[in-house]
C-alpha cells in the first residue's frame, strides 16, 4: 500500500475573493455555489473525483504558482 494513499481527495485553489470565485466556479461546473465555511473556505463536492476547495486565506497577492 502506498504511503500517501490511493488518490487525491481535494485540490486547493487560493483565491483573493471567495464570493466571486464561488460564483465563477459554480457557473463553470454548472452547480449551485457552496456555503462559505470558517470565513475563507468553499468546498465543491464532486461525485467520483477530487473535491475543489477554494481558500481565501492561503492567497498571497503577487505570488505566482506555476
């Protein structure tokens, strides 16, 4: 058995504006936007795949993530 498990459970995306990002991803995925939890997280559950987690706390202005 692999040390880290058998798959990816979630993908975290840093966002500067949680409400704007929720609306954009909801339109893209054609789903209702999730509630914001803890003031900075929004989790889009996906059946059969990794969850998409938007996080406004890990966003660093001007930092590029390639």
